[in-house]
C-alpha cells in the first residue's frame, strides 16, 4: 500500500485488465483490445506512462514520472499524459472504480 503521509492515496488511472493486454517490446509496447482484438503500438513515452499507470499515481504524478524519465518540461509531459489518457478513455481501456 502506498504511503500517504496523512493524505488519501491517489486513485489514478490504470488499464482495465478485462479490456486490454499490454506486451512490452524493449522500450515500446503493444496494446491488444481483448474485445475487438485490435492492436495499437505505443512508443517509448506512451509505454512508460502505461507501465506507470497502475492506479497509484494521478495524472500529475504520471506527468512527473514522464518528465523525469525523458527530460521533458512538466507542461509538455502533462499534455502528453492527458492526450494518452484521453485516447485510452475513448477506447474504454481504462478501469473504472478502485483496483
């Protein structure tokens, strides 16, 4: 369980394991929609966010992780994370409710 230092633990985005499977290939990833069998390639930055999107980090936390790992300005990282999460939401790939 993540330490919260007196705060509530973040309930961040995470992939829905009933809807999508991820295979990591080096520093990239491939997503498989388990309902349509459609695949989507994820580049290095998207794969990093996917790996960190385990429900323990909110959107800002994912952006900080991306910025630190890739040397991106936080504003750019936040926009990239927001765009990726939006695409995942539209495809129904994010889990709903607590994990």
